[in-house]
C-alpha cells in the first residue's frame, strides 16, 4: 500500500510542518516515508508545498503526479492541485482563504474554515493542524493518536508548551470533518449536522 499527500499554501502557513508531522508519525509507526519540500521565491508569503509518501515497502520515487490526497491552504494551491488529485482521492480546502468550491465530482472534498477554527483555540497559525486533523478523518492512513504522539516526540523542547494547542487544533479539525462542529456565521462547502457550536474570537 502507498499513500501520497501534497500540502500546499503560502509560506508562513505551516505547510511544510504539516507534512513533517505526518511523515514523522508514519515513520514512527514503522512505514517507509519520504518528505519532499518545494519553495517559491519568497519563504514567507511566497508559495510552498511538500509531498509526503507513505508506504509499506520501499518507495520508488518521492515525486508523484497524482496524489491520493491534497491539503490546500490558499486559492493558487487549489487552482494548481485540484486537477492532480487521483480519482477517488481526497481534497481538503481552507475556505478561510478560498472563495470557490472544488469543481470535481470524482473526489471527496471538504471546505473547512481552518483559520476561524484555529482562532477559537489560539493563534491562526494553528490552521495547519486543523487541516491535518480534517485530513486524517477522511484519509485513513494514520490515526489522530499516532499524530499526537509524533508531535510530542518531535516538537523541539522550546515549543513543547505549544503541544496542547496543536492537539486541540487536530481534534477540532477532525470534528469538523465528521460534521460534529460548526462555526457561527461561517458557511461550509458541505452539509453538516453539528453537535457543538463555537463562535470565532479575534487574536
């Protein structure tokens, strides 16, 4: 079995870190893993993406044309990667910065207001963990618990104080993907049946 995921967005959105967390968790779980970053001309504010490949055997190439899943955090990334996701694949879209729904009908896609969800926990930069949590609810390659363990094991010591908020962001993202969470006043790209409602707060 091999699963490929692309994370894409602006530099500074935590795109590469999302991929690193997924890669570390897969490696800790005993899978073969590759993680390949790609940067635009500017680090912060420019484009960035990374590709994670997870497999049960040796990986032939870290580059892929049609990933099983994509997590896109801005409109240019949606425009670029929507058509590349393999049929039957998964597309997670940050509706906080994207003003259109995906157009494909042969994939499972989710619009998630990741920035607004992040702001109910803490700083908006937590949006990357919100989106990773949503991805893992739809893409059954690793469990949330495995991701949480990897976060605790691989976060630098100086950032360990951020572990609770990152875990909360993962849980909120997964809850939104399950239809158990909705933000007041924030439309969703898919029908939902919320059991918990939270109001956005400013940072």
